[in-house]
C-alpha cells in the first residue's frame, strides 16, 4: 500500500483515538491532537534534554537489553508563561500521540473523596490508549503534605496525593507535569518523576527568535529585533507573543480607530498600557516609561512580507 493511502488512514485512527479518549475523560481532561502542536523555541539546555529523551524512547530495545527502560515521566518547572504546555504538546506530537491536558480544576473538588475519584478516572480513562498525559498547575494537585494544617481539607489533600502516587507508580505511559511553584510539590511526588526539567525565561537569542516568529507577517530588521530583545530581558514567551501581537494589532487597527501607528514610541506605549508581566516577575526595561525613547531607533513601520 502506498504512503498516500496510509496517511489518511493514520489520520483517521488518530481522530478516532482522540474522540474515544475525550468520551472516556468526560469532563476531567482535554485532548489535543499532534497536528495542532506548535514547535517551541527552546533554550539549548531544554532542547538537549528533549532530544535525549526522544532518543531514549527510540532506543528502547537497546536500553532494555542492558537492564534499563526509557524514562517516561518529566516535571517541567519554571516561571509562568514560559511555554511548558507548548513543550508538552510538541513532545507528544514528536511521538505521534495525542496530549491529554488535565488541570487543577479537573481534580480539586469540594467534597471528600472526589479528588481521588477524579485522579483514578483520569488514569483509568487513558489506560490502554497511547497518549501523553499532561498535568498543569501541578502544585495545586500534588502539594506538600508536610504543610497541611487545616484538618479535614488537608486530610482530603493527603489522600489525593496518596492516590496520585500510586497511579503514577502503576501507569506505564508518558506523564508530564508542570508547575511554577516547584517548592510546593510534595517531595515523594517529585521523586516519582524520572526527570525534573527547568523551563527558564528566554535568553537574548530565544527572545529574538520568538519576536521574529510572532511578528510575522510583518518583517522586522535584525537590528530592530536586537533592540527589542535587549529591552525585554526577563520577559516570558507569553509576554513576548502578546507584545508582538499588540504591534500587529496596532498597525492594522490604526486607520480603523483614527490612531497613528507611525511613531513606535506611541505604539508601544499603547500596547504596554494593557499588557503587563505577571506580578511575580520583574518588569522588563520596555515597560519602563523612561526607556521608551530608545524605540525611536527602530526602522518603522515594519515591512509586510510579500
């Protein structure tokens, strides 16, 4: 059979698998398809860790022959907005698997026993269905039991963490969790993960690439992206994306709302007036009104690519 005939069949199988998973999850998770994944712009250390993990998975037989198994669980931790969900989705896509996304809202319930039931339902639903399970806001689900001080509510959380420990131990598939409060994770849960991978704020080169990507279809000169990357030290990928989408929106909407987009200082002033970094992160220089004069050096407006 030709590849042309195999690809639609494979696509149909993936759709059927995703539909079956979503039906089983019934409100305790969301399924994301491989073809919807976006390739993240990664720091070299994260790219190396991901490459090594994928290489392990593909060398499973060789590892088993020497008494090892490919690692199957990872905890991504770092500041908010650094692309942990995007990275998990990309990993699943590289493996040709759907991503099952679970958040604290799917697990934490008001009544005793409901959280444990939700965790059991999630793992039971994906059993026998190849996928990558991604648990977001992990600290809210797997908080440190040593910090419990509130009686009944904490007893419920302790029981929930106990169920999660057992399910992680028993589950044979891929599990990725994400948190921006790694110190709040229960130590026993932390140890259950084969890898703990820090996802830090992007460095200069990553900021440059992120802004170039999200500035499209507008083309910015390299010197302009150098300046913007220099002024956004400490910005997350999510904040950089919002910034560049704000630039595009300002240019497109200028004539609609009778506001000029000819002055980059005024354009960025309007953008940052309604786009702020998370409170727990420092403000990049671009968000300092006294530094905006540096934007006068930009070649403005950016070109629209052909």
